[in-house]
């Protein structure tokens, strides 16, 4: 293999969400880079297994019979690590961390563990088990400054092992067929167009946006809302339909369902709202910003690191439909302000949240690991 670093991407999750999509993305990056040789260890027939369908990606499957004490799986993984001369295990799913650490201790050859933490930390983890676990983690990557501070506070890790690595999103695209797309969905192209992207479930806060838009519509008549995403909770969806069902000739709240490529239509809207109670990061925000669409987000989790209130977007307090209505009203009533936020947001996200920057910083973390090539 020459001087390529050998990285094993480990993710035995069968889920379908941001974490798995990130593993897919980073595996493809390693595959396309001349510096790395990548092998993915997955759960067979999982979402990730189907996503990573490129012929050139080397895949192996692993089953854990006992997730809490995965001795057999760890031995199998250790054998694979030795056989393939792996330098780095890249762990993403918290439940795989113990497995990776056990495999590392069973290995005959030195191997480093890099752990990408994408979920919030809520308590101290300094007991004997976690001390053993984190002693074996060589680089701990976090996606927000908040998570970075929590790691310092809660984990038995030296600060030099903790790295802030913001997500990167692709360059924004302008959609040329917005009129056709919106018209085809019954959305009035001349209205002030609000959109919320994401799974339709209570935690995502679609009800708050409906409430806010309804109130503005009663005063102004020139606003529309598009709700875009998979329905995960049928009972909640029914509630939303009832809430949205205003007896008027003109429907201004639209349920548009799932869209395969949401970033391709973000530029069709005047504002994208993230109304989740507390989002660890909020990927939809930089995606919309890079598409030069104004954004509003709830003031919790990683969102205040993306939105500088009044400069790159607007913040409102979690679960506060009145606060959201005020923020929306500012943009509906002042198109110039809305455009300015969209432009500032794009400039900021292009610098802070580009894929190029993300991979550059990821490479820097890997370089610091000081792996023995080809050992």
C-alpha cells in the first residue's frame, strides 16, 4: 500500500440519520483521497450498508451477540485489524466504543482510536469503566464548542485529545426551477415562503411554525409554509393537519412530504426554520445558509454557534411560538433585512462550514495522531 494510512470506519448502527449519513460521507472522502486506504465494518443490510454501495469500498460485516460484553466480536475485529494493518479505528456510534477499545487491547499491532461524538453529554463519566475506555481513545472529535466544553468537564480525557470539528456541508446551489416546483406543489410563488425541513415528529417543532405562520397570515395574508420531511409519527401528523386546517379558500400551509435532495430546493424559500427544542448541531442551518436563504433557529445546543443573532440569522427561545412569530414577522415585514441576513449567513457558512474546511481539519487531527505507517 505504500505510505497510505489505513483507516477502519466502524459503525454497527442500523439507524437512518445524521450519524450514519456522516459515516457514509467520511468513508467516501477517505476513499477519494490518495492519503488513505479505507475499510468499512458494518452491520449487514443496514441503511449504511446500502448507502455504501460503491464497488470500490471494501466492506466487512460484524455481528455482536452480547453488546455489553462483546468479547467474540472484539476478537474478530482485532484479527481483522492485524490482518489489514489498520492504523486507525474511526468510531462514530457510542455503542461501538467499548467494542473498539477491547479490539485495540487484543491487537498484536499498535492501533489508534478516533471517536466522533455527535450527541450531547449530560453527566460525569469518570468511573473505572469510562476511565479505561477513554484512556484508549487517542482523538475525541466533537461537532460544537458546547460539546467540547462538556467533554472537558465530564470526561477523563486530556484536553489535547479533544478536537472541535464542525460539520461541513456542500456548496449551496441555486434552484432554477423553483416556480415549477412550488407551483406544482400548490405553493404561491409570490408569497413570503417559509420552510421547515426534517422528520415530522413532535421534537422537531412543526406545530410551533404552523402556529406562528397562522398568526402572521391573519394579519398579512402573504405568507406560506412548506413542511418537508418523512412522517415519523402519524398521531402528531394528524394534530398538525388539524392545526393547519384554516377554513379559507386559499391553502397556505403545505405538507410536501419527503424530498430526496433537500439542499437542491432550499433556495426556493425566503426563510428556513429549525424549531427543534434543542439540536446538538442543526445541519439544516448551514445548508440553507450556503444556499443563501435566511435562517431562524431555536436558541439551544449548537444552534447559537451557527446563528449570530441579528447578523447571520435570528434566534428564538425553544418552544416559544410567540418568539418565533416575532422573528418571522421581522423578516416578512422587512425584505431588505431578510436579504441581508441571507447574504451574511452565506458568507459566514461558506467560511465556517464548508466541506473543504471540515476535511482539512480532519486531516490535521489524523496527522497529530502520529501513526506508524505500515507497521
